[in-house]
């Protein structure tokens, strides 16, 4: 963009064409007070605190909405502007019930800080003292309308970043209030409890019910780490006071992975499962009894040695790379075995085989695209996935693309539409006929000449001959007109993205994965070295584990007799429970009590997410982040890698600390 020069407070500063005056001020470290402005959101000029004096204008103007231009002369601070700003603050305090001494946000409130800044020691106008409601029906979020200044930041973050459109203004004039949906309580509305509005609110009007009065920001230590709950890899700032987690915030609300989700912002604070705080051994009566770590390690080593011929190791992908690599070393060197897998290894083997069938090169998972591509999409095909349930931040990206870029949204799922009211088309094939539908979609793309700049491979064209629209419609139950409409939407798009998840992987057919890549390839939906395809991997570090080769083998088929399971804080899995029920001896390293720990012969305590040692995580699209311990570990609580080192020594092997991760 063209560079422009302005005079601000007597200094010559640079900006770019298209900037507002506030943008130029911020870029040049010139302080202008704001309340309704938030970086990354649209500006509305509601609070009138960012007003500036512009030469040639008859009145003062809000800098957040005034376009900067070459030669502009601006004053950001003088006696007239300061008087006006104080007047606006007094009117805000007089309009609602702002009693700072009782407010949970006192000390963290932007309105309060501005009042101190402009020495507002009294209000010259009569207080209105309205009787306003307090909405506390939501499990995590409450709204106190008495403290609201109607800045609109919550409305804009809900609409522009979360793409939920739950919050908006209701009524008019002095009766205006923030409303959820059709003036419903927040807990009964379409709110997804992401908490973005809590972090965006500059006063105490919208607040977290879990963090009330537990500590101000200035009293907390802030630790940057990675959310351990899914593979999106959201970075989080954890506020800690007296070795307790007070609240969790996003480092950047407006970034693609910034909004966080209900589980990441609130769920991590609310753990209801019992903790495993001590090692346990099953006694002769069949009961688990607490013991010392030395006794537990000796018992675990004894059981592993006794069944070494039928040994297998399994690990959760919630662990960082370093722990995964150490576990691989333990299984291979200490136990002399190659029977090693992750809890989600089956998903990896399907995806890897599907990609190999499409393109047999070394790219593997790197063939997929970054999730940020979703924001630029003009058509999104969601196949066998429910992002809003499993990966909510990805679901928000999909809704933003539909809302802001008017992207066409096609859902293929035999059971449910993952985006009701958002999807342009829901293709509902008969259960098990998803492959036929994908083949029919590819055939329709070819028949309608929607293949872009690429000659269709002869082998592919020959295979698809039998999948004409009539036959596909009969086999899948999908109307031929809907199939053609989907082909038109996807084939005519310039930047179409495919998202697939658990529903596709449950079919246990790698050919389905291959044909998703074929669809992207036929229509030219690639960018650089990758195709616009995203797989929703289950674990926080699934991709990291898969790249380390920890999930290359299916150990469940071999029916091992002894299993060493690093469970971390994974939730219970019925299929895993059934499989473990057939083993003779089970050693479990876990953070929480569960049906699995109750089956174990030896239970070893594993640190929870907030006490886990520093390590690397790889997101679903290959972005590397670093997790850090948030709280101090309890006395005597060992890290997972320390336990493995002790156990290997008991087995007569010596493992190193494993700091370097070998991805070979």
C-alpha cells in the first residue's frame, strides 16, 4: 500500500493508505485512550474516548473510524480533548451501576483505569440507578448488565471471530442491553461457552463464574503453554496464583486459533475425576493398595519380565514428543520389543495408507494444508466430521468462512448435519455407502467438465465408469440433483477445502481417504506442495507421535499377554477396556482414576497437564509448539520419563534422559 505522512502532536509520522488515524498512532507508539476498540475487530466509534482534534474539521472526531490521509495534522491530547474524555467517562458511570469496590474486575477494569487516568474523582450528573438483571444461568459465563458500557466488543468478537452471532444489542436508547439470541438467558441460547466475550469485555459486565475473586492479573504469574485436549494446538496463557490455576486466556483472541473453546478455557479448570496421587499394587486378595514408588517399580518390572515374550507398549498422544520418544526407547531397548502403538494408531495407519495410495512420495502428512486455509475457502466439504464437537476452533473457522466469505458448505454424513442452519447442502448417504458417494462425486466432476487444467488419469477414469449418477443415487439414497449441486459447488470453487474426521476413519477404508485427495487434485485445490485437505486428528500430539514412528504397528491384533500403558489423562474408551480385559498383566501410568486403572495390576501416577514437564507438541497441520509446566509438582511426584528410567534400571537396562527427539 502507498505510504502516507501525517503530523501527529507536532511530529511527522508514517502510515499506510487505508489506515485509520488510530492505526497510525498505534504504529508510532502514540498513546490514544480507547474502550470500544479492540485490535482485530471492526471499529464502531461507540465510546468516543479516542477522539482527536484534526486541523480543518469543525468538531473532534473518533480516531478509530477517521481515515488517515497524507498531510493530515492531528492533536491527540489537549485541554479540550481531556475535558471531553472525562465528560464521557462521567456519563458512563452515571448511566449504569458501577460500584468498583464490589466488582470482581476491580483492578483489571479498563473503565476504572481510564477514570483514574483522567482524575474522575466525582460525577457531576445524577445517577440513573437502573434496576438491571444478572444472568447466571450459563454454567461458566455470567452477564451483569449493571456494569455494561455498551462498547460492543462482546458482540463483535462473537460475530466476527467466533462466528456464533449469539450476542447482539436489544432495545433502544437508554434501555439498550446486550442480548443472547431472542433475548434468552445465556445458558438457554446458542452460546457455545467459548468465553471469548469474557476476555473481550473491558469491564466486569461479562465474567467467568469459575474465576470470580480468585486473583487479579497483577497478582498472578502468567505461563504460556499449549492446550492438551485436541490436535488444533491452541496456545493458552494460564494465570497462576499460590500454585493454583486461576483462569485461562488466549494470547490473541483474534488469531485463527485464538478464540479457544469451552474445554480449553473452562474445562481444564474443572476436573471431576479422582487423581492418582500414589503408586498402587494389586494384593493377593485382588485389591489395589497404595505403596511406595520403589515397591511399584519393582512390581511392574517383575510383571513385565514375566511376560516379556508377549509384551506390548501403548501410549496416549497427549504426551509431548520427548515422552513419546523415551517410551519408544524403553519398549525397544529395555524390553527388546517392537510391539508399540498409540491409542489412536489405527487412525494414523488409515490416513498414511490413504495418502500413499494417492501419492507415493515422502510428504505423507505434510501433504495436508494448514487450518488457516479454511478462512480463505470459498467452498468447504465436511466429510464424516463434527468439528464443533471434536475440534471447536476448526468449527469456528468453518463458520467464519461461510459468514464472511460466503463460502459454500457441503456436509457428507450418514447420521447428522454437523452445521445445521449453516450448510448449503447435506448429503446423507446410507451408512457404509460413503465411498460410493465420493466416487460418484468424482465421476460427476469429470462428466460436467469441472476438472481444472489436469488430465484425468486413465486408471482413475476407467475405475469411475460404473459410478454414473443413477447408480450412485440408488446405492447411496442421495438424490442425483443434490449430487450434481455438490459437484457444481465444489468444482467451480477456486479455493475449496476438504475436512474429514472420525466418521470417515470409522469406516476403516483407506480408499476413502485416497478419494478425498483425488477430489482435491481433480479440481486443482492444491497450494504449493500441499492439497487443501485437513484431517481432524484425535490427540493433542497425534501428529508428533505418528511422525516419531510410535504408531506404525497394530499391536491389538497380536493379542499381547502383558501391556504397559501410559494413559495420561485420557478419558475412558469402551473399546480399549474390552481389549485390555483379555491381557494377563497390566501396568498403567495414569493421571486420573478410571475403569482402566481399576483393572491394572500396577498403577503408577502420571502428572496432570498442568504439572507435566516441558515438551514439544505438533498440531494437526504440523505447527510445533512448546508446552510448559504450569504448577509445581507435588512432593515425590515423578515425571513420566523419570518413572521409565527407574523401571528400565530395574530391568537391567540404562536409558538416557531422552532430551533429543529422533524423528527418523
